[in-house]
C-alpha cells in the first residue's frame, strides 16, 4: 500500500517514532555536482533539516564544477567521489563502488541517502558489502524519475529496469515524488526491504524574485553577452516572452519545442536558460530553421528562478520527468505554464485551469498551446492565479521537509 508521509501518527508505527539522543548522521550521495533537479532538492532539504536532530554530509561526483557545494550551508561537509560518473563505465563503476564503500566505512552514517540512478546502483552495492559492519544503517534511495523511462533503446530500458529490481533489495526505502513512478515500481516489482514512499516536492511560495522589468533588463544583459542581437527595447516591449529552464539533455525534449516555435506566428521571443551535451545540436537546429532572432540560448544562469517574472509563460517540453522543480517555481511566481504529460505533471497541472498540458514529443500540440496563451492575457492571468493557490495549499516546502524528517527517523 502506498504511504504518504503526512499521515496522523499511529501508535506502534515505526515510521513516526522520533529518536531521543545523539543527532542522526545522514550521508547524502549524488552522482553529479551540476545544477539540476536532484541537486536543487538536496540543497533545499539539507538547508531546512533540524540541525539539532540531524548531522548532514554530502558525497558528490566530480562532474559539475562543484555547483552543488555552493548551494549547501557552510556547515555541511562535502566529499568528492572521483569515480562516480553519470555515463556507464565498467572500470569507473567498479572503482566507484569501492570508493563509496570506503567513505561509508569511514563516516559510519546512521542513514545513507542515495540520489539519482547511478548513485542508487553503486551506493546500494557498496552498502550491501558493509551490511555486517554497518548493520544498523538505513539505506534510502530517492529517484527524480526512473532511468528506464529515459529515451533510450529498448534493451537499455530493460537493463536499467533489471538493475532497479535487483538493487532494490539492498535499500530500506525507495522514495518517489509522483504517483506515476510509484505505480511503475509496483508494476515492475521494484521492492525495497521496507516500502516505496511517495513524497511530493515542495517550494517556498514566497521565494525572492526580481520584478518584471528588472528581470527583463538583466536577461537582456545575459543574452547580449551570449551574442544575441536583440535590443533592450525588444526585451522590454515584446508582447509575449516565453521562458524555458532546462539542462540540454534528450529527456528535456527541447528539439520538439524548437520545431514548434517554427510554426508559431505570434510576435514573440523565447529565452532558453541552460546548457549541456546537446548545445551544438540545438544551436544548429535553431540556425537551420532561421530562428536566430526568435530563440536565445542564454546559457546557465545562477538562481534562474529569480528571473521568472520576466516571462509571459514558461514551457517545459520534456519527454521524461519526475517532479519538475521549475514548474513549482513558475507556479509560485504566478507565471502560466505549458508542460507535457510526463511524470508528476498531471499531479501538478489540471489542463485549462492552472496551466496547459500537451502530449510529449508533440510539435503541433506545443505550437497550439503557445499560440493560445499568447493570444489571451486574461486566460494567462487566471491560470497563474490558480497555480499559485495550488502551491500554497499542496506544495509548501515545509510540508516536504517534515515528511523527510519523519522518514529519516524511521
């Protein structure tokens, strides 16, 4: 049975017992140090955990220029795992398992909290190797979306599903952030020692944001530095400015959005914040479609959420997601959203009420949704207001932190 970590305390239920005594030592493990959804989750969670009850440290792979470390509180001890890398490599992965084993043995944590697929695979094997030396250590694995849902060949999807099923037996809890991923865990018998738990992401509904004009001026400066030929007046006066915030990975579906923008007739401009392995391909696609003056690749922008009010709409064209932070941020910022029907998006968006949902990899659907919002300011305002109210009611970050604190104390 699915467990939501927000229930009334039940007598005898170990999930809700709060220990009395020394701080719980929690060691978080994550594959990369770049700025992405998993990294944002860790920064938001760790910075809000009760320091009187939890002592936190982090192990992160070297990829990502230590961006994660900059987001964490100064009191959090960070370790670098040299061999923990996103791309598969037999040599590096074996080295990574023994590297993590050594760190676990040295740190002797009460809880090992694994984030992302590679950290989940390698970290659970390392923990299993120490089961007799660290018998009281709890292993928690949180996913932001199953790796076997990524756009990849069928045999790879089957292989990743097999790995999740096998390594689940070495984890106490698996945390998913949406009901779709919970359902998949049940369907494919991905069963940890205790249970699969659903905890939705949460956000500060009153986060610090730049006001519209200031945000647009600063975005203009960033775009100009990246080679955009659009004038400041264009940024300030364009009737419809679309924002996208995403790493340039195949899962983010950016190629479908670019194709869709070639069919949109409205006078508009799109700013894509992010970077990654597909940068060259996306830049060529924009050039081939003659959209250089319509689409700006702004690169990675620190604290990108602060610029959200610059946009008249935010688009997330992903073909695979978990529970996307950027949607929560846009909804909290009262920016209307267009997203694809993947992961937790249907749990966040009721299409037509607080945003628009289109099928993934659907170019006409994206184009039509953009045109619809561009042509009706009243609809945009109403959707944005409804979305903000939903954040206040259901996705406040304090609710999320409370649920994780209960799980860490299990």
